């Protein structure tokens, strides 16, 4: 499922807008990746959005 396990970001809804301004429904999925994080010495695989990956990188530095 396209959802971040850290922040809970999941798909949201909007519209495709054509040249004639006709609106049809579409969904926006977050950019998620599977990453291995070490938490308390145990490596676990987590589905994380790129915004959280960026924040994790900043907190580690």
C-alpha cells in the first residue's frame, strides 16, 4: 500500500483538468520507498516517504 509508516502520509485525491477544463477524478500517491532502519540494534524494513527520509538524514547529522 502506498503509505508512509512514519508520518502516515497516504494517497490523496484531486482532478485531472483537460484543455477544455473538464475535470475527472485522480489520485496522488506519495513517493514511498522500502528502507532498512536500525532501531534499538534491530534492522527492520519500513515503507518511508521521501520527506521522512530527508528528515531522518538531517537528524542523523
